[in-house]
C-alpha cells in the first residue's frame, strides 16, 4: 500500500495531538511526518505511534515533498500557509473556518457529502465541530422527509476553545471550590459553574460567528442553500463533548420510532435512546468515541411534523480530528490524493 | 398595618430558607411564624430576621390560627397537607406541581396574571421555575405581537433539585479534579462536567415532566390553551440560575430593538443586551437577583417573524421563593387574604 508524507500544522494544540492519535488508531498510511506550530511551540515534541516527533516552526519550505497537510491552527495560519502548501503540491485538509464558505472549496463530512471532494483544487475544509454532529443526524432525516426548518441550541465544551480553556475551567473550578474568586483570561467571563451564550465573535446583528457557521455550513454541506435554520450557541462548563438540542420540522410525517430506525442505520451515528433506563446521550460518554450519539427522539407537537432530538459528540474527535482524518481516508479511497 | 400568621412547610430546604430570606427582605408583615418539615428535619432551626426558629414536624393541627402557608416541600406533602391547611382557614401558596393544573387553582406569576387570584379557593400554585422566567418575557412580547410558536431549550442549575444536588455537584467536582471517580446519588449520572437531558420523570412519549410543565403551565398562565410550544430541558453543572434559549415566532413583525424596548418596560424583567461589550445574561450574575435577565435578542431569519432570546433568572428566587412571596403580597394588595 502506498504511504503518504503527512504534515500537521498546529501540532502542539489539542486538535493537533488528537489528529496524530486518530491517524495512528485508524492506521492511516503515514510515510514521512512533519509537525509544525508557531515559533512559541517549536522545539516541543508530540507523540506519534509511540515515538516523539519534534515540532518545527511552520514555514512554506517544510511543505516540499509533503502529500497531505492537516491545518489545526489559527485561521491566520491557514490563510497564510495553506495556499503555499497547495502550491508545493500538497493537499490541505483545513480545520479552520478560513476557506469553508469559499466557492470551490469542498466542505466535507464524509458520511454526508463525500462526493463534494471530487474535483477539489487542493484545499478541503472540515466543518465546525457543532455543525458536523448536527448534519450527521439531519442528513439521513432529510433523505426520509425533507427538512422544513431547524432550530438548534448548543451546550459546548471548553475544549473547543483549546487547551488553555480546559486549564482555565479547572483552575476556576478549584478556586471557587476553595472559596477564592475565579480569574477569567480565555473567556470574557467566568466559565466555571456558569454558562456563556457567546462563542466566537458577535456580528452587528447580534448573532455569533459560531451561530452563523452552523447555519451557513449546514446549508453548504447539505446542498440546501435556503434551508431555514436558526442557532443559539452557548459554552458550558464541560471539558469534552458538545451537546445540541435540535428541533426539526419536516415536510411529512415521521414517527419517532421511524426516525430511530433511520438514524440507527446512519453511518457515524449511534442511537442512545431508552429514557426508561436513563439512557440518553451524555458528553462524558461521547468523549473518546468517534460516533455521534443521538437520543431523546420524540414528537414536537407544536407543528404538524416536528421532532426533537438530543445530539452529543466528541468535539475533538468527530468534531475535529476524526472528521479530518476521515476526509484523508476518503481522498485515498476516491483516488483524489 | 395588619400582620399575618405565616407558616412554611419545607422550611429546612433551599427554597424554604429562601422564602424566609425574601419575606424578611421585602418586609412582608409576618406576625406568628411556624416552620415545618418532615420528622427527619424537625428540631433543626432556620433563621428569620436574625432569630432562630425551631422547625417542627408538619401536622394538620399546626395550621390552626395560621393565615398563610407556603408549601416548599414534596408534592406528597402538598397533596396531604395543603387541603388540611385550607380547611383550617389558611390560604396556601404551593410551590409544588401538585395543584398547578387543577381547574380552579390559580397558577400565578404576579407580573403576568395576578387577576387569576380573584376568586381563589384557598390554594394558589406558583409555577415551575423554568416556566416563570419564560412567561415573564413571553407575556409582554405576546401583548405586542401574538405568539405563534415557542421552541425552548433550558440550561438548569442543580439547586433546582435541592441542597443535596448542590452538594453532589461540589463533591463530584472535587473528586474529578483530584483524579478520583465521581459518585452519583442524586442524579442517575455524574452531573459535574456533564449535561443531563433529563429533569423530572419521563412520560411514555419520551418527554420529561419538566418539559410538559413548561408547556402546560405557560398555556395556563397566559390563557393560551392552544399555544404551540415545545421544550427540551437539561441539567447543567451550574449551582444557581437557570438559562433558557427561547425561540419565538410572532404573528407580526417585531424588530429586535422594539422587543428590547418592550422588555425594558416589562415588570420583573431587565434587558442585558450589549454583545459588543460582552454583556448578556449569565447565571452567576442572575444569582441573588429578583429580576429576570434577557439578552441576545435578535432576529431569527428562518421564519417571517422570528426572534431568539436568552433568558436567565435565579431559580431559587424568582423561580421559587420570590414569586411565592410576591403572590402573598398580591393577595394582601387585592384583599384576598
């Protein structure tokens, strides 16, 4: 089997580490491995298949002879370096929001729209964490009964922000339990024992960019440019695992048991839905898994064909690293790499 | 000014304590004060206006010569003892769900429907915490443009369950931070660093009773028996302050700035809505306040006249004690006590 020279930009971060972990777990045919980060993190090491690899400062020359680059760094890094990598012949899988809505850049969740990879021009975008887990559930429902409208509210873990946010949650929690005040650096307010209805920047209309991403990316991935959808995104004091309360209105009747059957058969989705046994998706149980959990599937009586669903996924795995690695696997399978 | 002999059933609990605190703060004319609880808590004391009052085991005879009883105990206590209290001439303000949907029992949020108190038959119900804060915001919007549909998802604090849940959250959090496993007793799963889409019992349809309460109680309080409304309720690892992501569809256009003006003028509601300054309602800031905070008021583009709102309130105060004490004040003002 052919192997590929792989690079990871942002290799010092939570998602960068997770990409290395998932590449190894899934046995992706990694030939050479180049790890990059900012100057600040250069010289650190990250582990791949039990060996330590030194992280270098990211620069265009390092992309020479690289087949595939995962960008798991800032939007600025993707903006500056992804075109350089493509120019040098690499295919880029970008975890940042930079190119997601760019015409001609495939935005891919392999279980949902892998055919969008065909004819790519070097950069492939992986969607926002909160979008990925939602479309995994929406797409199979939509194939059964077209979606008329989606209303989603999220409960997002701090690891989505990065390692320093996880550390801040822990530090604030320790301080508050000890009767000391909490210090906020990463977020504008205390996150421990609190909820922030604020993820990413605000637009002039009062939406957050996270909410806009969920709307626009869902429409692009599902090829439904006019899908009526609204989102409210909130950060909660959990470490890993985003939860979503998803309300859908469908074009025709779909009983909860039918929705359960459809979702049980959907790739990447596991139905966890037995309330009588206290079984429903939980962030602590989704953490470490690659599948997206869905439960609390029930009728919404407020519209003719409404359903409520509760969707939980590991935001670092399927929401980031796993989806990116699956894109790589799909590129190989479709002979696009 | 006339004073009233007051009793509190459930005086050892979080809400019972908070009722005593709020009665004192607001200068309710308390004459005699009788505190009751289960046999297990009898003999404990609770503080009222700086003096310690001994809690007695609840029994019918203790309601003799009592004018007003707050029930802040279990549904079973209300079921058994509230009719006894009424028979002995007391007026009951019941915080439990027992009589809320009973025909002829007023279910009251004074800012919204205090006229429902007229003609009461001795028992007045105070709504569920998550309902109260929502109707405070829905009612003024509805008067401006009739509500067509409501979709709500909640983020509820553990103090809504009681003192033992707050202790469990703290104990689990300490254990997990120390690398020890968490033990769950109060909830079926770990609540620390987790989210449970499960509040109160499940119905055969897969809704929780908390969700059913939000639907039915909102309809009753607002006298809109057919209001299309659906709810998803979740417990989050916060101590005090329920948050709600409220999506409304109105019968006519209402610009966010107009909604802000209406809500700024609404009694019991404070608008906190300046995203550019990171100002939006937070549980830790709602805690200890009697007003309900609303912010993130913005257009929902997925329907013709949609709005999203983020509503936060202290579930022990306006969600429980303050609303009950306000009902008592309103009874006095309307000469119904």
